[in-house]
């Protein structure tokens, strides 16, 4: 139980840190290998993966705020697209 709580908290912090790091990485950093930008890579692949594993640990640990946080990590791409569409009006 306590081990799942530590894993869940650590994965949530890792997810937030990857989002912040992707915002600071230059956009042309990955263009030699693909056309995917760092923020897109993090929002589409990495955050849902970290959020899914963390959600399982949070459910085992029964921490509701971590379940909500990992749910937001899983839905980071739709949330980001919605914010961008609202800001570009």
C-alpha cells in the first residue's frame, strides 16, 4: 500500500516535470528524426503512459487526488488542444 503511494506520487511528479521540460526544449530538436515536436511527443505518448501506470498505483493506494491528477495526465492532449483553440479565438 505505501509502496504504491510512493510510486504514484513519483510518477505524477515525473509527468509534470516532463510537461515542463517539453515546453523548454527547442522546437527543432527532434525535426531531424521526425516531424513531431517535443510538446506533441510528450502530450501524445509520454503523459498518457505515465498517467496510466500512475492511475493503477493511485487506485491501489486509494488516493483520490492522485487519481484525479493522473486522469488529467492521461487527458493532457485533449486539454491542451482545447486550451489552444480557446486562446486562438
